[in-house]
C-alpha cells in the first residue's frame, strides 16, 4: 500500500512539474516585466533587474510591441450607399491622422532601436509623431492592414458603415470577396511572415516595435502565441494602444 501511495505521489509530482513550472514562470513574468505606466501607452525596455536575473540563469526576455495608429481625419456619416462606403475606404487609407497630444505616449527606450510601421499614411504619421527624429523608422507594406473590398449594391440602398464593413469583411473571410485584393489566406500568410520578421528584430534588439493596424496586430498576436509568446497587455486594437507580447529564450540566441 505504501509503495502504491509513493507511486501515486511521484506520478503527481512529475505530471505537475511542467505546468507548475510554466505557471511559476508566467507569474514571474507578470510581476517583474511590466513597468507601471502613467500615460495611455508606455513603450519601455524590459525591466533591467528582471533581465539581469534571467541572464544569470542563461536566459533573457524578448518583447514585441504591436501599436495601433492614431485616428484618421475622416468624417463619418450615419448612412452610406455602397459607392459612398467604397469612397470611405479610399479616404480612410489616404487622409492624415487627427493630431494627438504627444503626452499620451511615453517612450523610454535605449538608442539602438528601429521602429517599424506599415506603408499606409496613418501608420507612418503615427510612428513619426510618437518617435519624432530619435529613432530610424522603416515603412514596409508587409505591415499594411488587411485589405477590404466593399460589396456592391443598388445606389439607393443605404446602411450604417459598420454593416457594410461586416458584410464585406465577412464575405472576404469566407473567400467570396477578394477580387482585386489579397485573399484572406494570403493575408494570414503575410501576418505569419510579419510575425517572423518581428521575432528576428526582437532577437537582435531585445524590444521590437511595430506601429500598424487593428486587424493585422490581432493576426500577428495570434501567430506569436502559436510560437510560445506570452501576452502581457492587449490594446493593439485601440487607437494609440499597444499589445505587448514577451518570450524568455536562451541568452545565446
């Protein structure tokens, strides 16, 4: 009977070791890697004390910031025809951003960082406003938002913009509405490639920063989670908000 109890206890300890270690590591990450933020969005290096303790164990923490652009300066109406909804998309992709108070964003980074953004004006302008001339900014179309093609309808038929977007985006996801733009499958593949690019930057610079778009940020977040990255903060769907993901890796990588 004693031998049986010892066997059961040993099995429980072995079975618990991996998840328990994970929970301990996750708790440690939560407690030590998040610096208190006094503004709407804070962009910081990994906490130096926590990083030093990891380095003593042959580990280090990497982090990726996924930031959404500021609001574009485009007027919204209550109802839109199909043609007006299409024009709204064109305007949204081309107008400047609404000026925002720079005190909403706190940047506490060392000098050796490159900031990445999409090729769309609202992302580029937001990155320039946030980081001024302190850091090089690289614009890349791989970080552009998932494209949307508004469905067609009778010009007399009007609906709220959100409904046009829901039907258009839904049909695109189902594979019926991508003529002239990338398909949902192609967009997901682009998000995967974008996540891999950011991981390379994080390995090099420790902190990778992207100023991009709501849907793309969400897709990149999903890809990073699949690769073992942990979510610390989720605001990358909000204008000027940041989603933060981290991962502990071997220090020699």
